[in-house]
């Protein structure tokens, strides 16, 4: 079944021009350079709630180092807004394989 889906995706990619899964305008199949530049990385997340911090030693402004009840640790690679929010929505709501591939590549 996976083979058939991969074949169908390949045929669609041949027949329809690939576009950036985030902006749907620029050439794809992956993220265009403009969308990739807009992704906000989270280099120093709080180990308990994953909120962004200025550096590893900085106190968390979200949870104050107390974390979230019933969650041991949390990790977030990127801030959930803009490009990432559009990709997650496209992957979950529309089931677009290109959005899923773009998220996995991050």
C-alpha cells in the first residue's frame, strides 16, 4: 500500500508543479528559502515546559522552573507560529504529504 501511495505522489509531482508547502507560491517541493528564513528556532528551551529562554542559564519566564503538572520534560525545536503553524495545520487538517515531509526535515 505504501508503494502505491509513493507512486501516486510521484505522478502528482510530475503532473502538477511542486510548490513550497508553507506559502504555496514559491517553487518546491521543500520549503522555499523565504519560508525557511522565517522559522523561529528554539535553541534554549526550558527543559520543563519548552518555553524559549535567552540562554541555558536563564530562568524560565513561563513556568519559573516549576514545569507543567504531570509532564516530566518537554522539547520544542521551533516556535509554533507563522510557517510552522501553517505546516502543522496543512499536515493535520489537509493531510498534505509535502507539509509532513517539510516538518520532518526540520
